[in-house]
C-alpha cells in the first residue's frame, strides 16, 4: 500500500487524448514521438489496467501492412515510452502484451466519464443546475477531435464510440437545460447541431421542444417534416416512435406547455416547466469497448 509520504511526494501525471495525445509530469510536457508511438500510448490509455496484446497493438499501428521488423519496432516504442514515463507511470510486460499502470494519473477520458456519471445522477435527483454544470465540464474536456494524432487504424477502431459518448453527453446537457427553461437560447445551438447530425432523433426532438416552448409550433412541425422526408429519401425508413410521439405532442400542444415558471422547491430541486421527452442517457465512457 502506498504510504502518505509517497502519496504526498508523488508527481502529478496528466494524460489527454480527447484532442491530441499528450502527457505531462508536474506540468512539464513529455515528448511522445510520432503517430505510431502515440498510438501505442493511446491504446494503453484506452485500456488502463488491462493487458493489450502485441497482436492488437501491431494491428492498431500497422493494420495489415506489418513490416518484417514489427515486433522489434513495437518493443522500441514501448521502451521509449517507459523511459519517458517511468517510474511515474510504469508499463508492465504481461504474458503476450503490455499493461499501463496509471491508477494515480489524471486522464481526460476518465474525468469525462466521472463528470458524466455525476451529471446523470444529479439530473435524476432533479438538481438540474448542478447537472448542467457537470455535463458542461465533461464536454469542455474535448479540445478537438479525439485521438487526433494517432494512426488511422486506431482512430477507425475507437473514435466512433468516443464520439457517440460525446454526443450523448451533449444531448443530456441540452435535455437538462430544457428542463431549466433555457429553450430560447437553445434554438440556435440545436439548429446548428441538427444540421451537422441530421439523423439524430434526440437532437430533432429537443429542437422541436425548444421551438414549441418559444411559441413556434409551426416551425417545430417543419422540423419534424424535414426529418420524416430525410429518413424516407435517404434511408427508406419511417420516423421513429419517439419522433411520432413528439409530433403528436406538438399537435396537441403538450410539447410546448409551459405551466408555471421553473424554480427550486424547498429541497433545492427544480420544478419542471412542462414535459420534456426523456431520451437516451450518455454511456459511461469507461465501459465502452475501445477496439
């Protein structure tokens, strides 16, 4: 067990890959080399505490184009990382692979997961202001496209799940902000997001909700019609049950019903100004399969 003295004198180690792959020890940037070496580190960071096999690492570095010296090159990349990170973050050889011991390091992906879980729990308790703050803090950790400077093979394997977690967190934050009555300022944000992600039903329903709350039911119906046409023309699909329900709610006026102004109850929770569709929750990023 680590003694209090060891804990007090342990250097601060930080890793990021929700953007470029970077590392710092006590605020000093650690040189990590090129894309292949960063790929090895990022793969180990995505699987902290778990063994990543040589075979998997080589596939993520070279895909099917393995050079004759692949094993030797992989050993060199790991050795360089060990030299630059040891003894603060050791990389152990385990059976036919490597495991990164980064229990005490700060990792943006791990912090993202923690903040999402806190925000989701706070939302369920009705503490919407605190939930919004946590979810915003989680999203602020994304400084760029994740895994920006690794090989395309690792990006293809891991980026879709990471991006889905980010989008789910963004949708959850917008849902909380709708519950706080911030519909007017959400319309422009949602319009831009839906233009970039036209097949995400959650964003479409959130925009319909925000427009109805602003007294723009006709525009909300137009958003639904645009989604229905897009699904039919591009995918040959009918609208989802959630979209159909939201459309019905616009027609009946229930989606835009505001009731009393939102405000805290004596327990500090938020009284909802009206029905906001509860949709998917963000996936805890630590449970995603990275490869």
